C-alpha cells in the first residue's frame, strides 16, 4: 500500500490535482484574494506540468 501511494506521488497529475484542490479552498476569501490564489494555483499547476517528466507505459 505504501509503495502504491508513493508511486502516485511521483505522477505529475497527482501534483497538479493537489495544487488545484488546495487552490479551490480560496473561495471563502475576498474576491481579490480568490483571484490571486486561483492565478497562483493555475500557474503552479502549469509549472509542474512543464518540469515533470511524462511517464510512458
């Protein structure tokens, strides 16, 4: 089970999903703060996609 979880954390999609999940918690803040959080989260998800290697299976 531990290896399965660790394998998932090595996948770029897991990191992008985690960033998007954490970004979604910004909806309870002011509109200005929410826009900043969404922009930062989207940018971070894009950066993760750029710097991580896609696995070929």
